[in-house]
C-alpha cells in the first residue's frame, strides 16, 4: 500500500466534495493498493484509521480500512461503502428517497418510478448520479436521473435508472469473493 499521489488526491477530493464529505475525509489517512482484478490493473482507495497506519505499512499484503472506490487516470469510481459515508456525513449531496414498495423493487434491480419518490434534493439535473435511499435515509444504491428535478416525480414514468443496488453489491461480492465491487463497471 502507498499514499496517493497529488493527482489521485485531487481526483478523490473533487468527488468527495461533490458528495458532501470533503470535510470528513480531507485530513484522514488515505492509502492506495494497486491490484489486478479480472486482468485489469486498478488503484483501490482505502480510508485507514490512524491507529492502523504502522500496521498497514508493516504488513503490505493485507487490506485494511474502508474501501472507498477506485481511481483511474481522471476519475474516481465510488464503492458502496463510500455511499454509507455520504448518507451518514454528507452535506448537500444529490439524493432521492423512495417509498417501501419501490425500495423492495430497487433492491431487485428495478428502476425507480416517479410516483414512488417521497423526497429528493433540489437542483437535480438530467443524467446525474444520485444516492437512492429509503425513508430512514439508509443508502440502497446509486441511480442516474432521466429527468431534471421538475419532472423527476412524473407519475407512471421511469425517472431514475438503477446503476447499482445493495442486492447487486452483495450478489457480486459473494460470487467473486471480492470486496472491491464499485461503480466503474457501470459508468464507463
């Protein structure tokens, strides 16, 4: 494991600012583990407790900390645990809260209908990533808006596409025995 380069930090900090957690991760220990998954070389970003700093550098073959996502040359691809940080500490980030029936459907990979949206952040635009949450503000996954916030609650229309849900995260984790599932599979 190694510390991120200046460019890697800038990429991550831009993303964390967009999702409203920059102040939480700004002065924390972040480490990169370069890994090859399915013949692809990737840079995995971890948030490490300061107490584990010496242990991580002493035993570099182990992964420690919270997996935040992967970093490419120009982009940060958040992991599902990243969205738990966003839901707990995020300020002014794009989100949508859906009803219980939609929650069940979403967890099985279905898209979100406009009439199942209970609340959403203001200023949503078409084609932007949003954190999908239940009524308790627990993250269920990530979606991409099909309409701006004026039309996001259209009755009978699919207004948000499911990109990643908690069910898919767990299915993939068990299937591949990997904890490094992230949005890079869906965003490029």
